[in-house]
C-alpha cells in the first residue's frame, strides 16, 4: 500500500524553500503525532511507514512531563506520577498551547496546576524547576521523540512533519512550531491530523470520491470531509469540537463514581488525579468486556458497558451532530461518503464505532491502529518533503497550490492567474491592458485566495511596472507571468510587449498560510460564491461608470467650452451628478442604466470631438498636439 502512494493535498501550504536533496542519499525525516494524551514518532523503513519504538518496545509515549529538581521525566513514568506529584507533572499540555492566561483560568478546576504569568500572556506552570510554558513542556516531549528517532534510524534528522488538529488556530500552530524549534527539530510542515490519516490508508490512491475522517482522541474531536479528485485531496468541510474527547468520558465516569460513592466533588489535586486514572482504566477495560469492577478508596462498585454507553451518549451525540453539520456544509448527502476513517484512541469504544457506522450507513475503516494512523501518514509525507524519491524514481507527493494566485484588477477585483490545486512547478501568463489614456505605470498587486473581491483575499506583494509608452487606454499589452518553482517560491513578472519594459518580483512566503486559514478561506469561497458574483457584477458596473465619468470629465475640460453650449453642458453635468450619486449605493442595475443614459447624452459631444480631431489631423497636426 505504502509503496507507490501518490499524494497531493489541497491543504498543503506553499512549501518553504528547502535545500535540494543530494541524489541517492536517503534523508531521514519523521512524522510526529504530538497528541493531547499520547504522542508518537513514525518513519519510513524499507518502504513501510511504521511507528518507532523505545528501548522497551513501546511506540506510544504518553504526553506527560514530570519536572524533578535536576531532571525531566517524560512518558509513562511521568503519567504514573501524575496522581502523587500533580503540581510538577504536566499532562494534556496540548490544551494549553497558544492559549493566554485568561483562557487557562477559564479551563478552571480541570487543571490542578499553579499558574503564573502576566495579563493576557502565556501561562507558566510553576514547578520545582521553575516556571514552564506549554511550549517548553511540549518541547520536552518532542526532544524524547527526536532522540528516539535518531537512535533508531541512526543519524541526524533533516526534519519532521508534525500534525495538529484541524481546528488549531494560528497561535496554537505557531506555539507548536516554537516547541519543535526548541526541541531542535526542523518543521518540514504542520499537517492536519485527518489529512495524515487519509494518507496512511492510501485513500489518495483511489481515483476519486468523498471520505470522512472521524477523529476522537483524548482531548479533541475533529470531523473532516475530503474530496479526492485525480489524486488530489480537497477539503470540503471541517468541523468538530476542540473540547470533546476521551478525557470527557473519564470525567463522566469520575462524576458517576463521586455520585455512587457519595463523595464530595471538592477533591485535592492528588485525589482528583487518581480518581481520573481509575475512571480511565475502567473505560479502557470496557472496550473489551461488558462490566468492570471499579475500586476507589474504600468504595467499590460495578460499571457495565450499557451504563457507560448511557453516560457518554450525549458526547457521542455532539460528535454526530458536528458530522451532520460538516456534511451539510459540503452540500452533499451522507450516502455520498464512500469511506469513513476512524482516528484516535477513543474510537476503540464499541458504542462510538456503532454510532458512527449507523450515521454514515457503512462500516468505518479501523484496520490501522487508530492511535498510530496519524503518525504513520505524517511519516509518509515527511519522507516526501525531505526530497526522497520513491523506488520508481517518481516523486511521492505531487505538491499543489492550495489557494489561487492572481492579481488585482480595476474595481478591487481578484483576477485568478493560477487556479488552486494546480500542481507545481508551473508557469502561467495572462495579458492585461491599461485603463487610462497615456497611462505610463501599472501597479501589479499579487493576491492569494478564492474570493472575488481583493479585500477577501490575502495580499502577497505589490510592485510597479513603469515606463509604459503613452498609448490610448486599452492599447498597451502587458503580459504578466506567474511562476511557482518546485520549492513553492512564487515570482511574478510583467512586461509591456511593444516596448519590452519589464519588472518583476519574487514573493517569498516568510510565513505561509496555516492549514486553518486555508480551510477557512476555502470554506468562505464556497459559502460566499453567490454573494461574490453579485459583488463582482456590481464592481464591474461601478468601474464602467467611473471610467465613463473620467472620460467625460477629461473631454469637458479639453473641449467642453469649444464644442458645447451652456445648456448641453448643464444636461451632461446633471446626468454625471446623478450617476455619481447612484455609484455610492449598491443598485447595480440603476448604475448600469444611468451609465447608458450618460453615454447617450454625451454621444453627440463625442461625435463632434471626433470630427474636430479628424479635421485637425487632416490639417497636418498630430494627435499628441491635439491632446495638449
Ligand atoms: P490524542 O490524539 O488526544 O493524544 P489518542 O488518539 O491517543 O489521543 O487517544 C487517547 C484517548 O483514547 C484517551 O482518552 C484514552 O483513554 C483513549 N483510549 C485508548 N485506548 C482505549 C480503549 N481501548 N478504549 C477506550 N478508550 C481508549
Ligand atoms: Mg490524536
């Protein structure tokens, strides 16, 4: 399956320029699933993507970090100490990534840490080693995975693909990148977890189809609907809940224990932790048995799977609601989804599998370990991004432009030159012309996005083309060429064809768009497609109107006194005022009507001007002199 996967993902941001690989030398790169609960590192070995084990053969590293006065402990031992040393042991740090101190306070009782930190700043967790930011804690997890990879693979890593939930915002993604840097890792790319899962299943090998990725982990739920066309994944919709996961199942069981045992829910941090561990153990056991004995302190009781299913039903329902909404967002029916991929440890819960199968009317894919599937997919992509070619010599991953590239035209409209999902490298040219008589310069404004109005797109660069020879409006031919090289570097050049004057710019994406931003921009473009068309027509009508007003004003200034009488001038000026007034509004039809009317009342004037120009030309003077 993994041997000849050809992948292309609409979600990829423009690649940052990297060093090109030396031939015949495999460059070591890994995929890292930096999870809320568990983290993994995977790599391609002998053509197969697999998670890398530690010395004890364990592939899962619990995302728990315990600070001692003189050392840092990461993984299972730290997790085990969470109950006995809660203040120095950090778990679920992913929930804190990119969050401010106020967000953290909001999470309240769920977190038994002592926080410090200024207003609206990064929260620091007070430990025996001093204050630790979430970025540092995450870096400590990544360091362990990096060392594991280097020891297993026997060499330095060129970099890693690190996965993040689809819902991570800019700050959360940036925090993840910072953590990697701190751990001495080069981030080849942040990749959305669901996309990684789809790659792991080789779904990109299908010719086409719509797939859903249901990811229920420890702390987050993500649903993603991807459409595959010609080996390219296109994100149709994403949805989910950044505060829904297996942790909540644990909390539900913990509340059940508190109620059953008649305990006070005002527990100290240590008691709270051990209660949560008891709950989690019971939950995981219920995946394989129908009932478990639960012992907490002096209390003991039995939790049946049926009772557990009832406890978590509202949470499952919330996830299904998000699924339905995501499907609706795509404007498709549930039946059109051809595969459902299960991701995340919590999809082991039998009731979750059942509920998902019921909703989509098909058995979800569960063959690849749901804990490992994300890291496995990330490793496949990491290998490609590191520049390794497949055995056949073919590049594994077909990189595409995630959002259309284009430029600004009159009226603040975006003209697309290279549509999104075009594979790179690519070069495309388009001709533009001048808008005014004698226009000698043209501003080239390079944009990225799907929307019609430039205000809804992202500005990448601006530059001027100067020295355009004087010509009447519309006569100059300016060829603008967009070129994106294999590293994703965009350069734009503009050339006036008659004179050969040229100007160009290299657009270096100092920071690319995050997957989240791209997803949002794509979603917006689907959502606003109708509005955009109306807006575009209106803008075009406004541009036409403005162009006519400017032409008439110019003509009036040049020849108004000479060729028109006072009454004619008055009629024209009234119609112009009327048009200017309408242009302030949004009634496109009225603007178009009034543009026509103004054009009609100035017809005779235009004819007279033409006459006089012809006469002047016949008398031996050239056009330029007439203009003056
Ligand atoms: P994350 O992506 O948030 O790090 P994972 O995908 O590793 O999370 O899933 C962790 C969650 O899966 C935890 O809540 C854990 O208790 C749960 N989990 C793991 N194994 C099982 C199981 N056998 N039955 C039920 N839940 C499980
Ligand atoms: Mg996960």
